[in-house]
C-alpha cells in the first residue's frame, strides 16, 4: 500500500502558517501580551490548543480521505503535520529576535523583569528573594541561537510524537465501510 500524504502536508502547512501568524501577532502586541500574566496564560492555552487541534483535525481528515488507515499511517500523517507546524513556528521564533528586530529580546527581558518584580513584591517577597529570582532570568534566554532553536524543535517533536501516538490510537479504527483506498 502506498498512502498519499498530500493531505497531511497541506494541514501541516496550514498549521505552520497559523503559527507564523500567531508569532507575528505576538511580536506586534508583545507589550500588551507580556504585560499581564493572565493574558500570557490565555495566549499560551490558545497556542497549545491550536498545536493539538491541527494534527488531530488533519489526521482525522486524512483517515476520512483514505477510508481507513493503519496505526503507522495515522502516526506518520500526524507527525508530518506536527513536523511542518513546528518547523514554521521555530523558524519564525528564531527570525523575529535575530533578524527582524534585534531589540525585541531586550524589550521582552525588561517587561518580564518588571512584571516578575512587581508580582513578587505584591505577594510580599523579600528583596533577597526577588534578587535570587532575577538572577535566573537572563537576556540570553530571550535571544534564541540556532542550537537552542534546534533543541526546542527536537523536544517539541518528541512531545509531538507522543501526541501522534495518542491520535493514531483513536484514528486507526476502521470506518463503517471498512474500505481502504490505495494507490497502485
């Protein structure tokens, strides 16, 4: 059987474009987004939801297109989608602070330091505790290198593999007609 993976590639490209759009929106409104912990959390949950929804949606659509799929086909389709989505996401995450706006990392750093300090003061932390927390926050954390981007990509692919395995468990079940479309 020679499955056609054009549909998962299409969904991966859609996911990648969505993640690029989210990254550009984040870049344009970072002062607002990073100014509130609640907005950061909501935006993080939205992004995580999209990173889960796109592979599930694409893999289910792939199954409907094929009629039924094996476990390996479902994992492969899901991983194609996740790979492309993460590829676009990691590329834009590297490009923005390194090529598009070299001051972006400094601005984010300043916002995070100010917000962390204000939050810790609000909860009654001592100056010593605030200083210890600030020692762990460095400007370099906000400027990705090629190595850190590749590491993040690899870790994300590992998490994506786990998601793909879970999705494949549910998607591999045969459809009611039990027919498998194949290409010669």
